[in-house]
C-alpha cells in the first residue's frame, strides 16, 4: 500500500514471490477482501491470546504473594504488622478450627489410621487422606453438610483449596456394585447438585466396586485437577 496525491494505491504480493502487483481501482474489492481477512485474523489471534491469559489467571486463583510475605515474617514482627491479606497459615487455621461432632455411627469400622492420627473406615478413604496430606491439602473427615430437601450428609472429606480459598467436598462411593447402595448414592449426588455442588467444580466424586477398586492414579488425577 502507498499513498499518492492524497489517494491510496494498493498492491498484492503474489504467492511464493517477492514481487508486488498493482491493483487498479477496478480491483479495489480484492484489496478490501485481503485487508479485512488480515484484520479479522489479527483480531482472532489477539482474542485467543487474551482467553489463554484469562485461563492461566483463573488457574492461579487468588494471588498469595502478600500472604506469603506475612507468613515469612519473624514472630516478633507479625504481632505488630497490619497484614493486608489473610495469610495462608491463617486461612488454614480458620478452616481447621471449625469445630464439629464426629460421626458416631459404626465407630468400630474406623480401623485404618492415617498419618494425621485419625481413623477412617476403608482403605480407599485412607488412601485419599494420605494423598491429601502428601500434597499439603487441609481437610476434615466426615464434616456435616446440610443439603436442602435432603438433610445432613457427611462427605468423606471436606477439603480446602488454600490458594483459591475454596472449600471442595470429596465423596467416595465405595460399594457401587450394591444396588441399594448405588441408588442411595445417586440420590445423594442429585441432592448435591440441587444444592450447588457439582463434580469437577466444588465436588469430587470417586467410586469403586469389589472388582474395580479405587486406584492411586485416580486419586492423583482428581488432586491434580482440583488443587494443583
């Protein structure tokens, strides 16, 4: 493109050539199509880059730099400083300090002891607890949650996504080859959804049968997806 006598002249570069050919006024529509094609391609490229940046930002969640700075202060300074954000340690403490009465139904079934010193009811629950602990994910076992239209449920784990300051429930369905159990599990899942808990967002659902047990890889996939 060039400007001559207050008018623009347009040229087209031939494919696989360094030569440009002049487009006369009668072929101005060709120049218009080429220019608009390039313009729209640039818009799409910029939009894709922006969507990628937004996606990365959402994955990172709430920035925690300010909290990390506070966490690393000497104790003598912490008592005097006016923190501009809730630190990770403080957020975890507030999450874990919510008191609740443990589920007393069939306490004799709690035979698997975790690294944290608590006892859970199955090998699958023990494995989940150990994986959560290994990845530094705070949790509470069998914390009561009230679902409107259903009642109180006790998800196996109430977990805390520290970086996003987000509570995520983990429900393990351990006997899906039992018809009565499976029907009850489906009703519970429906109740979760009716109360705003959706798998992959703020709810993790794992399941197993006698012949298809929960695997460490499955637990790792969920932790990677939801917390890391």
